[in-house]
C-alpha cells in the first residue's frame, strides 16, 4: 500500500488510529518499515513510561538484547530502566541465543519479573525471551513464573504461543495486572501441574462468562482448539478475583465468553 504526503510530516501520518513512526521517504511517497520477526514488544501508552527486567534470588543466567528500531540491538543489563519518552515509542526484546535457553529456575521463589510505570501495552511473542528465533516449546519448569506479576500498568498481554509447556510455567504470570484488558490464547494441548494456577489472579478488568450475551461475544476456549489432557491443579484459581459471572477455576475443553480482546 502507498501513502502520499501533502502538508504533513512523517511523524504525523496515521493508518487508521495507528501512527507510522518509522518510514523511508523518496519523492512524495512513504513506505513503513516492518520487523522480520515478531519479537516481544512493549509500547508506551503514556509518555515517559518505563520498563525494566528485575530478578529475585538467582534465576538461570540469560543474555537478552533490546532495540527501538528492529535494526540496532544492544545487550540488556538486568535492572536497567528503559524510558519510552513519547506515546507509541517501542522497545523490542529477544534472547541472543540461536537455541532455546532456560528462563527462571525450578522454583517459584527465583525468577525474572518486569517492572513498569505509567502505561504500557505488550504485544507479539513472549517466547523470544527464550531464543532469538522463538520457539513453540517451553524448556523448563517455572519458565515464566511471575514474569508480569504486579504490573498494574500493563494494558495488553503478549502472545503465549508455546504448544508444549512445563510445570508451573505461567504460575502467577499476570497476577495483579489490574489494567490488563486482553487475554492471551493458550494453544498447548497437554497441561502440566499448576501450569496456569492463578495466572490471571486479581486481573479485575478481565471479564468471563459461562454464557454468550450481547456484551460477552468472544469465545474463549481452554485450550484454543483440539482437546487438552489436564494435570493436577493445572487451572486452579486461574481467574480468581477477576470480574463478572465466572471468577474461579475454569473447566478444561470448555468454551467461555469474554468482552475482552483475545490475542
């Protein structure tokens, strides 16, 4: 698709409601650049929003890098704060390894955790934290435990595309994300012990219903398709302290309905 400039600057060009922040110009034509991979992305919904990755105790050592333009990447140091000065500013994250690496350790008390301020949306693929080329397999138990726990300013979730998961992998992952208004689909077929336990605990903007109504139109099935094999406490308290008619432990292979966006 081509866009044509008249009396506007490139930074003020929009496609629908989305601004084009990176463009190549020649003559009077604009072409936006796009990433070749869907890295984990954080976007500022308010100016001066910040994000940093912290750690508790001694999770498995990982080497990550970040970029603001998909082209230039810099090694990230745990605890460094990244400031997104303007609305729509973005930062992309990926692991530096070409092969899948462990993330966190085999304990719920030793983990990595994002800390954010103001208002941030997440998008694209969380699994790029494990490998530069992403993966559909989580490599270890407790892999993403508490990763976004307490991120009360997070308004949208990234994709969780793993089809093979491990025990406790998403345990308390989004707990306390009180601004979260999207739900990631969960395509894994074989569940593991406590893998989704309290995953959305206290996410008060997530609304789930057992019946379809004028407000609750979007189907949310656990799993996304096919038929799951469950495990001990796999879905216990998954939607504890959310909102509306269903706020507890969902039933496997059952369709619910939500007013939220499913990503």
